C-alpha cells in the first residue's frame, strides 16, 4: 500500500484576493483629467465673479449652477477613471463604494439643474431632499481621496492630490458659516489648487494611475 499523495491541481477559476485591477488605457484617464479641469475651472470663474449663491431666478444663478453641473460632470468622469484603475482597490466593496458615489453625483446634478432652472421649487420638500445630495456627494469624494492616498495604487502626485482636491467641502462649508464674505473666493481658489490641478495631473501623467496603452 502506497502512502504517497498527489498534490491537488491549482484552481484557475478562482480570483486571487490580491488580483490587480484590469489594465486600463490612458485615454479614459486623460479624458477624465480634461473634464475635471474644464468643469472645475468654469465653476471657479463663475463663483469668483458672481458668487456661490446669486439671487434665485437671475442670470447669475443660472450661470453659477450650470457651471456647477459641469463641475459635477467632470467628477463623474473622475470616479469612472478611479473605478477603471482600481484606485481604492479592486474588491467588491471598493467597486460598490464608487458606484454609490456615482449615484450621489447623479442626484446632485439634478439638484444643480433645479437650482438653475426651477427656482419656483426651492421651498418644496422634494427640492430639500434632492439638495442634500450635493454635500453628500462632496463628502463622498473627500472619503475617496483619503482612501486613494491610503491604498497607494496611484503614484506620485496622483496619489496625494485627490486628498487636496476632494477636501473642497470640508474647507469651503465651514468658511461659508465663519467668513461668508470671502466664501466665493476661498471656494474658487480651492477649485483651482485642487480639482483643476488634479485634472492637469491626470491629463498629462495618466500613467501615475497605473493606466497603460497597449
């Protein structure tokens, strides 16, 4: 009777928990960078020139809120790039969190359109609920920025600049309460230093995210 054993063949149908993110192309990362920079710059200029909360129903409010919508659209591209490159991880939880952020941004974009186009609804309960997604989406972006720095999957400036960019809400919201007269300038300056610069990094150095061209 033989006591020898034959090792079981390795399973090839089970993914490793440390499996790397699928190889992402640099093109969507570059597009995300351009969208983030363009949207952030347009909103920064509008805020600096017209204020963050112009009177309802005015052309100034229309411009500020439509440029805010453009800014949020850039963030949609950014979160998509983060998902493609596994910026916060490749597991189900990481992907789920980014999907949740996409959903928050989608509703926040509806809020921006309502601010721009339907001032008659400002006092309704529906608008109040929808508008809550604006700060929630920005807090979500701040959490993603911290997670990117911790995960270390993005390198160099791409690893740490999201923390700067996505701290917009934690910096600007307290300023609105403490120093309302300068909120528009603080918010605009933070957009330039944060999101516009992050977009430039992604557009010029997409390889820092792990993206590669075939």
